[in-house]
C-alpha cells in the first residue's frame, strides 16, 4: 500500500511538472527573447495563459468618438483558444466593432456576428514593454492595406478609460486597389479615447 501511494504521488508530481513546463504566462511570452533560430517561445510551450488576469481590464464595452463617428468596441476574453499554427493555445481577447456616423447610420458592424472566429479582430499578446495589448484587425478593404495591429492602452490610474491606436501592416497599395475616397475602418495612427460602459 505504501508503494502504491509513493507511485501515485510521483505520477501527480510528474503531471504537474510537465504541465507547468508547457504553460507560460502572457507577460513572460511577451518578453521572451527571440532565439537565434527565430523561435519566439520555449520549445515545450503549448499554452499561453493569462495567469495574472491582465486581460480582464480590457473586457467589456467601450465607446468613443473621432471625426464625427461613434466607435463602440466590445472585447471578450477567450480562454485556452486555438491558434493559427495549431500548436500553441492561448488566452486572448476577441473584439467586435460597431461604427456609426453622426446621423446614426451604421458604417461597420461585427456585433451581430455569432462566430468569434469571423470578427477579424483577435488578440495577439502584450507588447514587450507590457504597456499595451496588441489585437490584430482586418477591415473590409484588404487591397487598401486595411489590416494590422491595434494597440489597447489602459492606465492603472484611469481603469475606465482606454486609448486605442491602429498601425497598419502595410501602407503601400497598388494604384486601383482602393476605391475613390477610401477611409479605413479604424483610422490609422490616430488615437481614439474610449470610455468603459
């Protein structure tokens, strides 16, 4: 009986040790140095976990105005969500966006999209300095380079206020790719101040 207990204790310890090696906090992953072979995470990593609940401050509905348009964002936290490469699961934010003009006309809306995977607004991780969370956005006009990182900033002293700015991946387009008068869904490199609802 004593040997059985020792074996069970060993198995429990081994299971905990193995799972601990496979899980990494979002913050540790953000500051992990790139390896010479280009690897961005330790080789055993299978799960990036929000151990410190750092994503919680972004969760909820946020509203703000810019250039006569009303922006409403909703962020939810997905736990142990899949990844593009199918190898590393992660806790992440998924976003939804509704934009209306000054007359209340809806210009863009993913609030009604039932599938989180189709909002084209999914979390990546924190910046290496841990000051902002990066969430990738793909708008309606890919030919106009309307895709890139959206940075979310929430200061500890003002937890009900968020600053959001989009930096496109590529600001060069070929002639004819964009319609006349094209305006990006989220204005590029302009800060939108949002208030938590």
